[in-house]
């Protein structure tokens, strides 16, 4: 019961936070990117408490013209109580990177007047893998009729191995530099907090939902707003569609951008 009271308190807090975030939402559509997301998931219920899942995903960027990421993930869920679920998972991500370096005050080209501080210097584009692990706790409860509210807290660790490219494009020379360059490996811890409201009625095959998710690493990195619905065609087959807006607050590596995303999904329950 104490955990449930904590859940209710945090639920109220996040509801207020969502209202504040929505009121501050003024992103420019011209500056934002657009992409598509396609996913396939297979779920298997082991018993009343345990279930496992396997999921594959493709995501695009650059106004849906560039493949952004492929991924495959394995997850396991354990139903601790009617209102509490524990989860763990692993994802192999295969990302399409575009890394650009910029001139600074210490570069000889800036001293010679050939470039200004902040001008693009070199660019590398390549595919590379990342390894992601996560553990989650999800608390859920019907609070208003058939509307179910849930709060998910997820710890996520992602490791990007070291990678060497054969050469990079030089903006100043307008040609490849012909030199190998190594990007060092890096690990990253993120705390993800998601608040979701869903219409859950067994007599209705369609379940619409809305959610907001906060990504934190010492400070707020990004916020995801999402609305969508899942349609249960049969007990085994379901399809879904969603719209997501991702707002970046602090991306120290410069890999992500504000993005509108349209997603389609298919789920098979064995």
C-alpha cells in the first residue's frame, strides 16, 4: 500500500509536469526532422506471471529518406502484483551515424584565415552497433472508469564500442582526407520516466493512449510526447499506429534532433 501511495503521488506530480511541458511546446516544424518507425513483436506468455518477447524495429530520419537505425531486442516481464510489473531487456542497435567536427580557435586553418570558428571541418558517415540493457518497474491502475494510468521507471545503459573509419570528408579541401580516424567507445546511463493514459475496455478492440516520457542523465536530455492506438484483430494478432514528437533539451554528442515520427506496429501473441 505504501508503494501504491507513492505511485499516486508521483502520478499527480508528473501530470502537472506534463501540463507545463505542453504549455511550453513551441517547436518550429521547419527546423524539425521527420521519420517513420516500423516494428514487429512476438510475445509468449510462460505462465500467469512470466512472459517473454522478441522485437525488431526499423527507424528512418532526414524526412524519411535515410535509414536511421535497425534494432532487435529480447525482453522478459514478471508480474509482481496486479498493479506492478518488473521487466528487463537487451537490444542490439545498428545505427547510421553522421558525425561532423567543427573548427575551433586552436586550429591552424582558423589562425591562417582559411576557416572561421564553428565552420564544419570533417564529416564521417558509417554504420555501427550499440548494446543496450534496461530494467523497469511499471505501476498501473484504472483510476477513472476504463481509463488506466501507468507510471514506468526505467534504468537504461547503452554502450557504443570503439569504431575506426578509413577516412573522413574534408569541407575545406572538398575531398576525403585519406586518413583513418578512431572514435572511442562510450557508455551512457539514462533514467527514463514515462507517464501514460490508456483506454482499456475488453469489449472494445481498439485501445487509444497518450504518453509523455522524460529522459534524464544528471539533467533533462529529451522529452517524448506520443499518442496512438492498438487494435486487437484477434486474441493473437494486433496492429498499432502512433504519432510521436521528440524534443531535445540537451544532446552533448549532437546525434539527435527534434523529430516528428509516425509509427506502425504488428504484434503476435503466442
